[in-house]
């Protein structure tokens, strides 16, 4: 977690002894998964509790099991005071870590690890400590950045300057999630989803009535929504080596049916629904690569799906305005538009099916 940069170093990057750096060192890392990890490295030889009543510190019991009775009481008291007088602040507001762990001593150093979630839209992080422990070092790092920001504190300077959190580590707000995944879903259809575009066009071509087209699109939408959700949640898992060729074959089938049948059959809606189940797994593969925010998982999923629907409807609307509305009632529409367009779509579907079966 912090292993790549947790080694004790002075501000100039040269190794130094713990005594030279003070009783406590603070190492904070902010991770791409939206969590923070703050390690407090305590010099067990120097740790002393200021005059005053001691405090129990149950989380330290296991970590201090191998420490002598006298040192154990001293360290437990010090750690309790350190916890009580320290603060983690995000955007100036105190936050409580979701977990606190005291790791067994490694030589003279003991680590107190604090972990928690970075709030959506957060801007800055601060460490503050009112315990008089002399001069010590605090270091902050955004995962993915090379730079580590260091700051020295002492009894007169009890809090760090606000450390700017990188965009890559701060979870998006709900509004940002909705906007981003809505755009992502739309973009996956228009212009990137050429296979889904051809399938939707295949649905459109067989019927000259917009209402019948919308019935097919609705069946397709319901189906791919089901498998998109089930796949993302891990309930269903099918290899892309099966899904991708099957999607290509669904394009070929719809195109061939357009050529062989002049009218929409009731079975067509059921078949479109079945094919929609396959396409939903394909959508899930794309969404899995991008990832969904932990704090807004459902919002991201629904927004992506809504973006996909907007993309599909834009294809239907465009095809209707360009072909169906001006030419749909012409006598030559079937032989001049439906058949040749379906043959072209079927040829592409066949090519993709062969390619994905033998070369994927």
C-alpha cells in the first residue's frame, strides 16, 4: 500500500534514523479507489505520555503483546493520547477513519494505520496534532503522482497546510457520475458501437411503422438492462469468446430475416429480447473496463444504461427521418432499401462472426 515509499527518509531523500525525525512520522496516501491510508510511525523508545491520566487503548493490546509490561503501559498510554489529540481534516472538517489498526513493532518503530473513504468532491486534506512530541515529519502522496509533499511540524506548528487531493483519487459527486456515465453510454453506441448500430438498424428495417420498431427496441432495452446489471454485479459471467461471436450472429440473423420475411412476425419481438440479453453482456464488458465508482455504483450503472438507450433512439430517429418518413410508403422501398441494406448488414455480421470465432 505505502510500501513503495514508506521507507524513512529525510526531506532531502537520504536515509535517517528515527530519532532524528522525531517521535512520530506521518505518511498519508490517497488512493485511486477513493480511500485514504494514514500511517503514523511511532518511535517506541521515545514515545512518552505527557503528565496526566493515562487512557486505555484496546486496539493496541494485540500489537503490544510482545512488549514488556512497563513499556506496554507506556506505549498504550502514548498511543491513546496520540489518537485523542490528533485530527484528520478534509476540506477543513474533521473526519473519523473507518478503521484503525496498530501493527506490531518493527524494530523500534510501531505503525498506527488509519483508513477511510475520501468524500465525493473533496478538495484538501490536513493532519493536525496537539500532542507535544517535538519536531516531526508529515508526508502526503496522491497515488499516480510522482511527487511527495513533505512538511515539518513541531509544538508551535500543530497542523499541516491543506494538501490538494488529486482528481484521480477523489470520488465524483452523483451529478458528475450521472453526466460522465450518461455520456459514456451514449458514446459507446454513437459512434463507437458499430455492431450495436447495425443490429438496431436491422430491427428498424423490417417494419415501416415506428410503433412496431419501438416495440422491438423496448424488448431489446429490457433484455440488455437485465444482463448488464446481472453481469456487473457478478451474478452472470459468460466469456467474451462466446458473447462477441453471438452478437455478430444476432446481427446476421436479423438481417437474413429482413430479406426472407416481408412482415414483422410476433416471434421477432421474442428473438430481439433474446438477442438483447447477449448485447447486455457486451455492454457490461465495456463498463467493467471503465469501472464504476464504489460510492455511486448504481447511479453509474443506470446512467450508462440510459446513455445506451439515448444512443439507440438517436439511431432509430435518424433512420426514420432519413429513410422511413420520406420513402417508407414507396412501392420500391423494400427492394430498393430494406433488402440491399439488410444484405450489407448481414455480410458484415457474417464477417464479424467468422473473425470472432476463429481469431478472437
